[in-house]
C-alpha cells in the first residue's frame, strides 16, 4: 500500500484491508517499509501477528528479502505498508524507498490516492506513478477521502479511462477513521485507540468500497521466490534480559527480539512504571513516550533505585532514545516540569523547546561495548524531539555516529556496563549484535 505522499490514508486503508482479509479467514502478515514502530504495532493488533520492518538502508536487500520470507512463511497473504511517497528514498535517490523494496520482493503495488480536493486529476497521479517507474507491478488504485457517491464515480471513471492500473474502489471521507496524532506520529496501539469495533468498521468500509476479489486475483497471479528464510537457531536460554515494555517504552523491532532469542536469551517483559524490577541478567530500555509518563516513572522510586544499583553492580544495560531519557538525571516534560529519573547519565533531557531530530544513522563503535568489539558497525535511525544537556567530558563516548549527509559525531555513552544512546539500532543490520549483548548478559549471570 503506497501513495504519492504521506497522509494520503495509507495506514487507514492498510488496516482496513488487513481486517477485511482476516474476516475472510486468511492469515495476514503485516510489514512496514522504513524505520517505524507505531504503524507496525497497529498491524499487529489487527492481524494478531508481529509486523516486521523492511528497510533497505538498515538491513539491505538480502536482509529485507530474508525477513519477508521468514515472517511470511506461514501466512496466506502479506500486506506491506509503504512509507512517505512511493518513490521517496534517501535524498533524491531511490534507495530506501517503497518502490525499491517492492521491486526487490516482486510485490504488487496498490496506490492510495487522496482525492479530497480533486476528481479527474486523481487519475493523473496514478498515470504519473505508472510512467515514473514502469518496472513497478501496479495492482490497482484505491481513491480515498471522497465527498459523495458522485465524486467517487468521477474519480473511478477517470482512473479506468486513463490508467493501466485498475480502479479497485473508492472510500468515502469518514472522520471516524482518522487516527489521533501527537508529536512523534499516531497515538499508539497500546493506548486503545483502535478497539475491535473500530477495526470491524474499517473492515466493513473496505468490503463495501473495494473489489477485494479482483485485488486478490491480481496479487495471487504470480508465485514469488524470496529465498529460504534463515533457520532459527535453537538454544537453551543462557541469560534473562528484561525488556521494558509499556506506554513509556514500546518502540522495538520484532526482529531484534527474534535475534536475541536465537542468541540464547529469555526475554522478560515488564513495566518500569508499575512493576518491580524482575530478576534478570541484563536490561533493555527501548524508545517510546517516557515524557508522557515522567511523573509516574519518577514516582516508582523503588524501580529507579533498583536500576541504578544494577548499573553500579556492573549489570549490562542497553538503552536507546526513551531509554536514554529514563536513565538520565532528570526529564523535563512537555509542561516544563522536571522529574527525577534513574541518574545513571549525569545530564537532564528536555522537551522544550522541541527540536526534531530525524534520520538514518550508521554507528561504528570506537571501543568494546555491549554490541561487540571496537569497530563493530550497526545501522539504525533517530527520531526524537527532546534535547540532552551537555554530558560531562569524563563520560566515555563509544559511538561514531554518521548521518546520511556525512555529519559525524561522538555519542553512545558508556557508563560501567551500560550503553546509552539516542540511536535506535536495528539488530538485523548486523547479526553479531544480538550475540554480543547476550554474551554480556551470560557473563554477568556467571559472575
């Protein structure tokens, strides 16, 4: 599912299509192109299966193909949600784009067209996509945000007359389908904004407006070979890793969990806001919205002190983005109030003024760390509005972070056996990362 730009309705149509296909009794595997945690969580809610990211920058062609083959091996159909506009990659080039991934997978493309302020011109958008990259396999177009039955008829007739791609259907504008948003994107699936009734309504809208039989006949016409998925290694757990997972900490790639388990980890999910810290051999704090839960996180003094003792004792702790915010000395929330945090990183994180940091990053370690030996390379991305006060020079930086524009900086704060960074590293970018982290946890366990 793709379009000419962001905000054309890709996520709404994707979720409705997933729900409608499930109502037909199909096992649906979701995927999301690009570095995204929020949309895949909605996919998982609707399909009942983890949704995996396909990202050419972070994991490359073979990585994307292997993830697709493995995650979709037992599914009846895969539904892939694109990112941004179909042809938008890194800079002005194709790499990183939805179009690139679609061609790698030999997947059919369904073009979602926002026709709220057009009629016949909607067809020109589809024609433009067809001509811009003739190698794409266009399965059809779905018009979105139509004002009336007459409006829908005009748009569908124009597409049928001028486009090679079939007109699959047209969805009426419905404010009930608009997903609530906040500063990092949609309000998340874990916050209950997509209950079963809303999923059923989306499915019904797709069933009534889209020719699903025609769509399935097109996408099922070609048998694709994406190679054999990697065989999942079977190990008895040799270490327990505590994964912070609640509203404050929820941004994780499912593939990272898979690789940690394959490396011999037992994963224990817990909430730093409401739980006691579990008995584990390592801790992993991912991204999320700790700024929205700062008061409650600060109030759980027992857990904050337990995490600090664990770090002081040499326990392995990997923290990224939201995890950095939690392990900092303090966190200034959106209202300007500062809340005491764990205090491992001697600096305060501030949400005001908000400054967007968004982009891919390549990390090269400059010393041994939880991720492996010096000169270990990993890829990931940054996406945050917070800023970190200056960190004392005495704190070791073990990352050399390069962005796609060529800027390089030292980051990756190492304090004892804790590794703290703003970068969301994709463990699929380097298979050695998970093994190194689990090795560190196993050594701590043996000690």
